[in-house]
């Protein structure tokens, strides 16, 4: 009957069983083996048993795309400076100002007056004499503009020209303009009144970069007076050569002009 031989074959069949997903897969009829293999959760086995031990020397494609620049996006040789070019362009690390050797922004703001955006002042012209008598009054910006401003003399009742705005009570000027507003006139004042520069040029000539003169002429005998205000707005302020690049001209006399 060869019974020992059968028993050995049965024992071998059991011992050849394969552990898959925690279960014993016996080499039994083919249909049962296939069914058990199909039911095995290979994704779970990968995640829990195999993936933790996978080789970590490599990036996934998606992670590599986020981590590294594409080859076409890398710099070429002409896109970057050499060390010599960088040294010539930038201040060396050890040559920066040390702490306490320069002002902070707050200290500078407290120490220096800002560049004026608008300078305002008032004027008074007074004279006495015949119809040929002249009187004048000088005004000072208190700063030197980078360019002489255009002049506009606005008599009482005149329309406000381009480059000026406001009134005698609140004069205003666009950048690069000096606007003189009359507030009132008294006595025999002729229509001959306006602005002159330091060279004696009047009638619409530019002012000086630092100020101008306002004049009026009498129309008859007696006392005549003209009151008003002015506004000047620079395009920019010229540095004061005596003070260096950081300084600006200061007012030549108290009350010469007020910055707004």
C-alpha cells in the first residue's frame, strides 16, 4: 500500500505552505491557491512591510521636479559674475560701518530737516512819490533749487494761471514754479508790478534759484502799498557745496520762508 510514502507526500505539501499576508497558503488544489492570491492586499503589504525598507537614496519624480531646476532653467556662464567682478561691485564684508558709527533712520529724522516740498512766505511792498516811483521787496526761498523756477504774478482779481493754485490766504505752486499772489493794494498803485530776478530782468523772466524780488510802481503822488503771499515748489534741491552732499542751504534770515 506504500502508506509511508503517502504520508511523506502529505507532510511535504503542508511544509511547502507559503506565508502570504499573515496566512498560510498551502499548495492545495490550484483553484484555492489562485483565489487566495487574488484576495491578498498587496498594496497594504507594500505600504506596511516593504516600503519602510525601500532604498531612500532616490527622489520620486514629482519630488525631484519640485526640488531642482530644470536643465533649461539653469544659469549660463554669462548670467553670473566672477569673483573678481563681484569684489569690484560690492562692499567687502569686513568694511561695513561698525555699530554706533552711523545714524539710524530715527536718529537722522530727528537730527535733520527734510527737503521742503512747498515753501511759502509773505511780502509787503511800500513806497511814496510821484507816478515814476518804484518800490520793491526781496523774498528768499531759504534753499537753493536745482533750477530757477518759472514766475507767475497774480494780481487781485486775475485768474490763477497754470503752475499755480490756491489763493493769497493759501498759496500753492506746482514743481518748478514761483507763484506770487496779491492780497490787497492801497494808494496810487499802477498796473506796473511783478517779479524780477537778481540781474534786474522782469516781466516773466525766471526767478533766481534761491529767491526773487517783487516790485510795484506808483500811479500818482502819495503813499502806495501792496500786500500778498507767495509759494514756491522745487523740482529738487541742490546740495550746498559747503555742507557736502548731505547738506542743503539754510534760510538766510528767520522768517524768510516756511516749508510745508
